[in-house]
């Protein structure tokens, strides 16, 4: 075997091995980014569940002081049920936005009752709910960062090629509804 043929075979083998490594690396990267989005969403769901577990205690404490605000209590309860029953990420986001809006209305009711705000049990629940809302905001941000990284990767070459092979598409961002952006009106 002559020296030129040997060099050609070595170069060809190196190109084939490099090509295989490139494809495997690209596929692994798109799968890893997809898993990062799933893991971030799982953390959002953990905080949603934590909030859903706190809400009945919070509502019941407020109910003890404010019996004539049934519409607000029903809205919170129905929104909470929608969050628990939502199946897809999009449905969960929509249901959570409704729950956030209903909780905002409940907080407006609470502001009208200074005696309620003086109750120690209520204050502990309010602090816990506020802490959970903060954790939820952090996890939403992390989820959106994971989605941004994933979506940017699959929109660029060669990420789009590997995403197509794995049949992965762009993920939705966790966007806050317009009603949740509105500042609640507090009247005394």
C-alpha cells in the first residue's frame, strides 16, 4: 500500500469519525436543552402545587371574617380547580393567570378588613403565600430562560437540523395575562 493511499484512508476515517461525533453531539445537545425546559417546567409546577395547597387555608381564614364576599371566594376556588385540572403547559399557564387574577381580587378584599390583617394565623398564611409567589416568579423566570435557550438553539443552524430529526419544536414562554398585569384597585 502506498503512502498516499494510507494518508487518504486516515483522513477519510478522521472525517467520518468527526462527522459522527458532530451528529451525536448535536443530537445530545438538543435533547439536553429539551430536558432543561422540562426540568424548569417541573419546578414551576412544584411551586404552583405549593400555592394550590396554601390557598384553601388562606381563603377559609378570610371567609371567617368576610362572609359577604362569596363571588371572590368562588372565583379563587374555581381558578384553583382549573390549575389542578390543566393538562398541557399552555393550559396550566392560562389557568395560573386566572388564579393570579382571582388572588389579586382576594387581596383587595383583605385590604378592606384591618381586623383580619391583625390575625396572627392569617399573617402567617399571607407570608407563606407571598413567599410562594416569589418562588413561583423565580421558577417562571428560569423556565423562560430555558425556553429561550432551547428556542434560540433550534432556530439556528445546525440546531434546527437536529431538532427536526428529534421532532422537537419551539416551546411556549410563560407569559403573564393582561389582567394579571393590571394593578388591583384598593378602596376603603
